[in-house]
C-alpha cells in the first residue's frame, strides 16, 4: 500500500496517509485514503499538481462525493462504505 505525506496548510503538520485506491472522474484525480490503524477512510481530490508535488483537498460537495464513492465501491468490492 502506497503512503503519501500530506501537509496541513494552516499548521504545517505532516500527516501520513495510505492510498487504498485511486480513480479519475471527468479528468479529476481522486484518492481513497486512510490513516495507519484507522478504520475510517476519506476521499481527496487533486486540485493542483506539478512535477514533484500535488495539492489535495477533502471532497465536501455531496453530489461529487456520492459520484466518487460509487466508483470506489466498485473498485474495492470487499469493503462496506458507510457515510
């Protein structure tokens, strides 16, 4: 499982998350990630990228979230999603 380090913009705190799955919808990249030892997962949307770094934000729009969750449910068939 691939890990990535996120940096919180307001505190500069580094947070390591693990990528469970990734997908693209309408040319937008999304990651399904979790923290180590955590049973909760969340969806990140790539909002900017360059050669070395990407910027992600949590998907908060309900319609967008529902669409992406459906894709992840198909990709990760053995996992139950609760919202």
